[in-house]
């Protein structure tokens, strides 16, 4: 356990360890809140940034996590066809209640509640190395694209229109 990590980042480090991953959470001095910020701070392509986007279904209020490549936009119609109802971007309160983390620092794992639907952008699996948020707007961890599938059990799809 790394004593220098904030509580949120430490919880992500513990979740990674519980999944048998040796990824190391890093808390950086500059913001990684947006994909562009993260890529600039880390020194990688924007496409290598894993955006963890929380949506909710409009009628049943189920949680939807989309792990998108930083360079891609989500085609909500594609997600709606997967979940069987319309979706809406989750507000900050819903995101925090479901994941336990604030928007801008939501990791792919370690959430407060089980996520109802998880979708992984197929473009992330093209990379050997990707970077994901680790609980705060300046905490990240590096992993292999294929590890996203193993740790989230998400469904790999094309998220773009």
C-alpha cells in the first residue's frame, strides 16, 4: 500500500491489486481531468487515454459505464441499442453515488456499486498501453488494453457512429 496516495487513489490501487494487476497508480502534479490534459501530462496519444463515462438509462435509471478512447465520441444511439432503452449522461450526483468518485477521476474499476452495463471502445484494444483515471482528477494508471476486458468484464463494441 502506498501511503502517499490520496484515499480515492489508494482505493483504486487496492481494486487493481484485488484483480491481480500490478499496475501502479500515479498522482501527478498536473491535471488529467480531460483526455487532452491527460495525454499532454503523460506524454502519450489522446487515443491511449481511457475516458470513463457514466450514463444512466432514462426509464429504469440503470448505470452505464463506457470506457472510450480519448479521441472518440460516443454515439449514444449505439449504446441505446445495446441496453434496450434511451440513455442520458449521468449528472455529478448520480456518478458519485454509483462509482464513489467524482467526474474527471472515475476509474474503470473499484466502484461503490455494481455497474449495470459496461462497454469498452474497441479502439482501446488496439493499444498495448493505455492510461485510465485512478480516482482523482490527477491520478492515473497504465495498463494493457486487453486488461480492461479482463478487469471489467465489459462488452467490446464500436462506440462511434
